[in-house]
């Protein structure tokens, strides 16, 4: 159905037009306008496809009607059908959007249907073109690259949304009055760009910087083509924001520089590899990690599979599997085999080269120090755990000891106070009084002995226990100790049996303290031996040492308690139901006194109920005449008078013994318990000689002497040094001399030997 709006106030002309059109078109619908009101009504609804209008109307003319219709419906085709127009009117109408112009005449009526056909075709064509242009403009506006059109002189004609966005504009009219892009580029870039745009041929990928309206600068790539429209040169082109690419290229370049610096810095090992094991390149850190040279790597002698340690190939397979799936592998720990044959722990991170499934890059971090630190940390944790357990045990022992101490001190005090009260408040016969006094005396002696043990322990712990040294006949000492325990043994029916070897010789020591050692062992044996038991004491010589053994048939010692038998404040039975009294200090005192004399003591027991054997060994001196001579030499040797000796030993007993011996011959002794104390003491006191223990915690004697030797001479760097240690082997001696010690002495050392060695050492240094 073709709907035609027919505007003509002449009914005859309308009929002619309708008749001519109906002969051509089968389905027509006419809406006739004969006055202004009819036109307004028609324009308000717009229910027509084509307009046929006369030029000469009673209320208006065709040009006014044409403009009014086009203002409402610019796409509607319009044909002017009139006999009152002219050529000027026709031209004016065509410029205003008229599609055709038909003269009312008998010969022209038949041309009206053709004019209608042409008008409809033109309208349809315009519609299609408009839609195409709209789609094209939409497409251009959706592009992320800018599309522009300029003249050869640089005047901007068109640009899509992306183009405007690149400039920072919303619409083309915001371009400066010059209508060019000159203000968006540097002068040199714009001149060169315009020159290139004006040249024949296509411009490809001209890259320049563009300054946007907001002042920001971006990188753009510009291309163009040239077209000639009726002699007018038109330049069409594309402008693309490549800032991200430029930044990426810059970042890549900077990354390559950083990687090259990292590669050459050798902070960590870096290698380029292939799956077949080939190492195509590696930095020095990686080569040194494995012990290979660059020449060996270049000749193919370094293969990462072959240098992987046994047990780590499974890790390599896991890495390769992840690389194939993701292109990158989680860093994993593994082991390499150094060329020298030892294992090297490493952390390996791998990545495939982009686009490759057979080669890539790996970072290798040496974990040797970390592994050593972890092992050391584990050892420290174990030591800390052991120390904590030991401290907890010590606390328990302390609590038990305090309970026992209270019991042992109060027990004899009770009969003393009780019988004293009876003696003062009752009349007793002589026999009863003597019995009471005997009880008081016995318990007072018991309490005195307890106090004596406590004082000895106090002196030992404070390092104040001293020896009055002389030559001692051990047989006499043993017999004197036997007399003190004989009565207690007879009361229990215990047999005391002695076995003395001939010509055992003498020892250098404190006679009172040596008798205390033997008495403690004997009284301990009598105390723990049941009625009618046997205690045997032996004296003999083992090489250059005197050996004392006290063997009983008593209750014995359990294997669990045997390692703690000589500890302070330790008793195997500390319960309130225990059978035997005492503080448990006797054996601790014995051990300390024996070691002060340069000897050793140990215990053997097959277990509870199987008896106990204590053995003491003390160094012998050779002959009485030599003893006298050596004693006189020690006593009268004036070479150590006024000399300063620094003694460094973490063991208080050994330190006190050496100090005593040196002070006894006139030396001034400075002591230190560790390397932290030794260095300041050396610098402040400037000793003439240095005596160092080797086995000390944290910093041993070797390490300490190395630190001392780095000091300048005026701070004691060249001080004569003696290694005094229980490491007595020949290898230990050679190690000490190699470390910078002047001589090596093994414990136990005879006092005269130590004094003589110091005197000779200082004398030789003075002479030299």
C-alpha cells in the first residue's frame, strides 16, 4: 500500500493526478490536503510515504510547504506537480530537498507515475546510504584506534571517537581555530609528519609523541592513504595509541638490563638449559657452585642431569612435569654433586623459554649455609632441651636436698636438746648421766660433720677450697681413716680388710684432704653395707699412679643412678621412707678433692644388692730426694715472683688448682672463665704468660688463641701461650703447636712441671 499525501486546492488537478497514478499503482491510499488545517493534521500524524504538492496554493506556496514538510520528515520523498512554477523555482526547490518537478500539462500527466517511482527509489537509496553511513560511523566509533581525515594542508575534516579520545576531546569543534593538529605535536615532529603525509604513497607506522589536551604525553603510531576527489587531495589514516607497547618495550629493556646485571653479579647461580641436560650458558656463580670452568661448559662437559645427586632425580621429574603443564615450576630443594665429590644443597626455580617446550632458564640458590644453620639450630634446640631437663632435675634435686637438709640437721638436734633439758631438770644417776652425755656428744659430732660437709661444698662452689701441699704416704693416710670408722664397723659386725702393695710411693697433696677422701669412701661403705658384711680397701700402683680401691658387699647402686653418683645434692633414695640418713654430699666432695690433686675417681656396681667398688687414682712423685729437691725448687724459685699469669679455664676446679700452684710460687694470677672474659683481661693486665684450656663452650682454646694472635704486640698479641688440656694425644699436641701455642701440657699436670715450664718459657722469650 503506497500512501500519498496530495496537496492541491484544485479538485480537477487532484483528479488528474489520482487517475494517472492509479493507472500505474495497484494499491494506493490518498490523503488530500486542500487547506492549511489539513496539512497540519497530516504532518501531526505522518501517515504517508510520499508527498505530491502544487506550487501555487491559496494559503501558501510550494517552497514553504516543502520546507515545512522537510523540517518534520527530512527523509520523505516529495514531488512538485504544478503549472505555475519556473526554472528558478525548480532549482530552489531541488536545493531544498525536492525529489522531482512535474509540469501540469496533458503531455506531462503520464510522467507523474515515473516521477513517483524515481522519488521512491531515491528515498530508498538515501535510506540505505544513511544506514550504511550510520553503521560505518558506529563501527568507526567502536574502533579502539583513531581514524581521521584531513586535507593536504593539514585541516582536520573528520575523526572517530577513539581519535577524539586520543586528543582528549569530546567533539571536533573543540579543535583550535586553526583546525589542524599542530598544537598536539612538537614543532619538529609535526613538520616532519605533515611532510610525510603530503607525500604520495602510504605512510606506515610513523611513531611520535602526542601531547593531549590535559597535558599528558602519549606515544602514537600514524599511517595514511591519499585519495583525490575531483582534484581535492584527501588524506585518510589511522592513529593508534602505542604508549602501553612503548612502556612494555622500555620495561623489557630495563628488565633485560637488570637481568644482565643479576646474571653478571653472581649473587645466585643462573643457567640456560635444555631438557636433555645441556647447559647452554651459565654465570660464574653456578659454575663455581659445581666446580666447573667456563671452557668445560662451552665444550659440553657440564650436564645438569649428570651433576644432580642420587636421590634428587625425582625432584627433577616433578619440575619438568610442572614446566610442561604451566611453563613455570615451583622452586624446589635438591642436591648437586660438586666436582670434588661432595653434595651441595640448592634451591632451584625453573621457567620455560616463551614458545618453547625444550629449553629454559633456572635460578639456583646455594643452601649450604642455611642447611648448616638449620643443623646448628637443631643442635641448639637439643642442647636447650637437655639443659631445661637438667635444670628441672636440678630444681627437683634442690627441693629434695632442702627437705633432707632440714631433716638431717633437726634429727640430731632433737636428742641434744631433749637430753640437755633432762640433765638440767632431773637428777640422774651417774650411769644415766653418762649415757645422756654420750648421746649428746654423738649427735653433736654428727651435726658437726654435716655442717663440715656443707662448708666444704660452699668452699668448692665458691672456689675457695685450698690445699696445703706436701708429700704424703697414702698407707698412713688410709690407716688413719680406718681408725675413724672402725668403731662403726664393729657395731654392725662388718669386717674391714686391707690389701697394701709394697713400695707404692708417695703423692703430692694435702694430707688432711686425702684422709677426708678415704674416710668418706670408707664411711659410705660401712653405712650402706648390711650387718656382718665386708669392706675391703686396697692400695697399689698402676704405672705412674697410686690406686686406692674401697670395695663393699653393700646394697649397690642401680644402673639408672650410677651416672649421677658424684653430683652435688643427689641421693638415690630421697624419700621420707629411706633407710639411710645423710645429705648426699660426701661423694661430690670426694670427686672434687681427687681432681684438685690431679687424680680421677670412678665407681663400679653390678646393680642393687650387688655391692659397690670405688677407685681413686693419684699421680705419684718419684723419690723422696727428688721430692725434696723439686719442692725446694718450687718453693725457692724466684723466677715467677712478680710475673703475671693469665689462666683461662671454664672448669673451676682445674682453674683453682693452677691458680693455687702459681700463687704459691709468687706469681700474680688473673683468671677468666671464657673467651669473652679472656680478651679484656689480656689487654688490661698484659700478662707475661697465658695458660689456656682447649675444651671450652662456644669459643674453644684454638679459636681464642687465633683471636689473640690478631692483636698488636702492645695489646698482648705475642704473649707466650701454654695449652693445658685433657686432650692428651700426640695429634692434639701437634694441633696445639700448629695453632700457635708454644707448648702443650696434658691434664693432670704436676705442679712443679707446670712452674718449671712457665719459668723456662718466659726466660727463653726474654733471651730471644
